[in-house]
C-alpha cells in the first residue's frame, strides 16, 4: 500500500552543504540548515533556488519555526563527523530571524552543559524538545540526553539514558509522547507522558543509522536512515511497513500537507573536508503528517 504511494521522489535543490532539519515557512519556502556553510538556507519550492536565510556560525543541525516567527536552531558548535567549522561556537539552542543575528537561548540544563544539540520539535503544550547526543563517535560516546524547554524558558531533562545511544531524530505525538531514533543502536523508542518507555525495535538492515524522523497523520513513523539512503515507514507500534528510497545519506524530513520534504547529505561524514553534494527532495504521502505544533521560548536572565 505505502510502496506504490511513495514511488516518485523529485529532486528540487542541489549543491547543499550537509542539509538537515527542514521546516516550512507560511509562504511555502523550505528552510533547512547547511552545517558545512554554518547557516540556515531557504529554498523556493517551485524554482529550487537556495538563498542564505541567516548565518549562525558553527554547525547548525536542525531548525524549527516558532509561533513568534523566529527560527529555533540546534547548534552543535561546529562539527560534522571529523569536520570542524571555520567559526566554532558554543553548543546551544539559538533563535534567529531572516537576515538577523543568532541569539543564544541556553547553553546548559540543570547544570549540564550542552554538548551537541541535534534535533528539535515543539510539543502540543508549547514546550521545545531537543536531543543532545554530543559528537558522533561510537568508540568514545558522549552522554545522551533529551531536554525540554518550557515557554517561560525553564529547562529540564525530559528523557534520561543510562548508557549513550545517540538519540538523534525527535518527534512528538498528539498525546504528548516523545518518539526518538537512536543512531548507535538503530532502535526507535517512545516515552509516554507518564514516563513509561517503549522500545519499538530496530530498523531493518544490517547497519541502520537513523537520523531524523516525522509522524504521519495516521500515526506512522517516517524515519530517515543515513546508511540506507532513504526513509523507513513504520507502524505506530514499530513494525516496518515500507521503505522510500531517496538519495545519498538521507538526513531528515518534514511534512507540508501531503508533501514530505527530505534532506540528503550526499556523502557520509567521514572526512575533514566540506562537501556540497547535498539535495532537497520531495515525495507525495497520501494523508500527510500530523499538525505542526508551534511555540515560543522566553529567554531567562542569567543569574
């Protein structure tokens, strides 16, 4: 059923420098991060023209539109694998407007310094959830966290991990459940609002490395796999139902009605040199995705 619906994948933009974390503006433009260019980039959905939206330094990993019209950004500080940005910066959550200067919202939570924020999403209640797995290095892993920021700026640990799993892609279900994909384990997991945690199982393949994820209107999970070069479609309970081949090194996605916009890095991040072979593609998904939740975060004064 899903396989036939996902046959046609169109390439809209090329020449992107490690694109990730796309979001959709009210005017239809897609804004994504280009980690290798240390910037947010807007793409015209018709012409495919890509323009700088805002420079944020370091290596932005994902962005999401807020109800205040600003973009909220996961800033990992300046790393993509062994690559390092020309202008390194503090790992943080940033806020920026088109053509503006990036503002840091926070750099630590409950005394824990942020190490490499990766993906973020607004919850139905207005909280901003983000994953912080640190630098990708399975041989010497950093601690894993998922944090939340309340609209008033108060932040806390939302999901605790006993061992590092590299929680990467992050999504929110309508009941407030948090769903995430683990790049080290290949598993997809869920935490219910009452704190109960569910392991939805490992993605198909010999070495799945999940990256981003979104949720369909019917509850299906759309999980990008950077090694498999596409998107796994899972039932709400985690059963693999379909696979959407996309392009080289698929990183993340976002729904816009029945269009699923997909970012592809074009290369695995194994070298110190930047690469600009990334693409933005789109695929038609009948029924589309869950509503996009919006919110805004107040910046708390430094004590």
